[in-house]
């Protein structure tokens, strides 16, 4: 019977017991890779901004929350061991890439007059105590509600977006 038990499908180990074992995502050790990935993201956003703004279509780019960012704030011990290992393997790379996205966005957004079209929600769950992540990237319905409320409030408080539906 022991031959059929996959330890990775268990939830018996706390997240703190996992260490980075794989460097398959390595933006943290290869800064040019992080810069390239961030540049592709930012250039895509700015191209979309130019196209949509020219048509008077509001644009909002969101740096999404992941379990990798602010891991120490999230309750993740309930996840499968395989997910916990994935999070710890990818955490340094995500942190490096997100830092580079923030840096490049704020360097480039000014020349496009697009700085108000970005919202960083990467740390939005840091003040929530309940389990939110269902794996390394996806969130539960309560997580989606938190994100939706943050986007709604941001748009209601920013004059570039129509406030006709805000209360």
C-alpha cells in the first residue's frame, strides 16, 4: 500500500520546511532575464495603452497577487506539498521579476502619460488571515472578491474612469 502513496499529494509539512530546490525560474540570479521579461510586459502594456487610449477606451494594468509575493503573510500550509515546493522554487524569481516590472513601469509610464493606468495588487492579501490561494497562482472566491473590490475602488477614485456606477 505504501507504494501508492505520493508524498507530494499530502499536506503534512508546513510551508516553512520547504526550501528552493530548483532554479528553473531564475530571474533572481539572472537580472538580464528579469529585465527582458519585465520589458516585454511593459512594452505590451504601453502598446495596448496607445491603441486603446486613441479610441478613448480606459485602460488598467494590474500586477496580480501570487502566493510567491508576500508568502510570509499567507496561510499556505493547507496546500499540497507539491504546491508548497513550487512556491518556494519560484518565489525568488517572481520577486525579482515583479520588482523589475515596478521599476520599469515607473520609468516608462511618464512619457506615455499612463502612470494612472497601473495598479499593483501583488500584496493585496497580506493583511488577510484566511486561506485565499488554491494553488500558487489561483485564488478562492473570497480572493476574487477582494481583488474585484480593490479594482472597483481604484476605478471609482480615479477620474480617468467613469464613476457613473460608483457609490
